[in-house]
C-alpha cells in the first residue's frame, strides 16, 4: 500500500503532530510491504522519493483565511507527487488541511485526517465571544467540521477526542477511529527516581509549546502556595520571544525560581526528565498529552490534570497524579501528595512504564494506523 502523508509540521520535533509524522515514516523500515512518502513545508531540503517540500506563500490580505489557501497548496502538491507516486491513501496530520483533497479524490483515493485536540470543536456559535481569537477559531471549526464530513476516515488521538468528533460534528461513529499517538520506546531508557529531599530545591519539569494551554501560569501559582518547599521550574517548549510573559508568571514568588530553556531538542528533553524530580504539565485542555507518555516511559513521576485524554494516558491515577484542571488549590495539593509519597511514586512509575509498553509503543501505533487505512 502506498501512503502519502501530508503535514504542515515535520522538523519541529517538540510539537506532537511533528513527532507523529516522523514516526509514521518508520513504516518504510518496519513494514516494507508498504511505502510512505511525505509532503510538508517544514524541512530544509527535500529527500528524493521520500519527503517533498513546498514553499508557503500567501496572496495579499489572506489574513485569518490562511487554512483555505493551505488546502489549495496541499491539493496542488498532492497532484504533482501523484504523477510518479500513486497513493492508495492520503493521510493528513491535521484534518483541516484535507478538506479540498477529500472532495477531489472522493471515490478514487482514500483520505484520512487527524483531529489532534478539541480546540476548534469547543468554539460553538452558542459560546460566542466578541474577540478576534474566538472568530478565527469558529471559522476553523466550520472548516474542520466540513473536512470531517468529507474525509473517508477521521482519527481522534484519544477516546475523549473521538467521542467529541462524532457528537459535535455529527459524524457516524463507524467513520471515527481512535489512534493513540505514541513514542519510540527504544529511545526512552527507564530511570528509577528516588527520594525527593524536601530540604533541597525540588526540580519540576514543564514541557509544552503552547505554555498557556499547558497551564504554566497555574503551575507557578500552585507552587507558590507550597511555601514550605523551594522549587525550580525548568521550562521547555515556548519560543524565546515569549520569555517575558513567562517571567511575569514567576514574578514575586519567593519560593519558586525558573529556568527558561525555550525550544529544546528531544535528546535534551529526555535528559531533563532524568534529572528533574517531577514532570508537571497541568493542561487546561489536551487531546492526549504525549509529554506525559514520554514521562511515564522515562520513569519520572507525572502530575497532570483531568483535561481531555490525559486520564487515558495515566490510566486514571494508576500511573500518576491527577488534579482538577484550572484549579490551583487542587494542583498544589496534588503536587504535595506526589512529593510526600515515595513508595507510591515508585509504584506508579513502574506501572507507567508498563502501560507505555503495552499501549503507546510506536510499533503498535503504526500497525493500528495501517489497519485503519487499509
């Protein structure tokens, strides 16, 4: 089977969809009876007969309607690539990008699109707000809904997202599939984390590109409430130009320091998970939460929230600690429970590694993807 992968992001490896795209390319090695090629604008150079690059240029005044133009760009490039590479299926890492292609190739080539979170699903007309941000997201919701209806298969990356797609967009349940995003476990050595010395600085690792949605402000506020402890928050993911906003989150918090790492390579992220005491990304919204999967694989105690698909990753609280999303008091109490529960930390960490091996290994994900699109 020939699979053409379409992704707006590829080399930005701290970004979940980019990680997914890179893993999908491993089908070529693990399942050589199939061939995957990719179309993206997020590479420095093309790889002949493997990764095709196109430039991102927009007409004047395209403004908030850039997604419609991206649909056209991907469609044009799919047509070019298809002259030599005859795809049996086209997979869009972001379903929105596949709307026009799904219309054009209906009945000819199977089209598959991923919905990675509920950012657009939640922007219903009934929740209207007089802001530019809401208007942009509402527009994106309309396009995502149309894409979901046009595509042959729609994939949600958790049971939570899959149910939302079917309900909010009125898509038959048989058309919506769940595919957990996963990791290459071989790159994540398990490191048993020992006692947390409460007389010393406790290192908390936060990794998320969208630090606002990841709950960084809530994390800073909750740690400030735990004034009997000293904390250092290591922050990976946000862009350098966002540093001043992050600084404001920690201003005046006497017991909390921070270290802004910005964009961080994946190898360093793994090293930071080894050296820190707790991984905490207290997301306000989350489709699944790949950072938590990586944390479980590495053995670092994981504290997160009950947002979206996170409880699916943590198997309830069998593998980590879950606070109420957007609740600073709940998060502070949950972090303290983690700090004070050494035996439970070891138990949860061991269970977390086992869960990743069973549910979130990339071999399983790739085989499941092949089964879905076959």
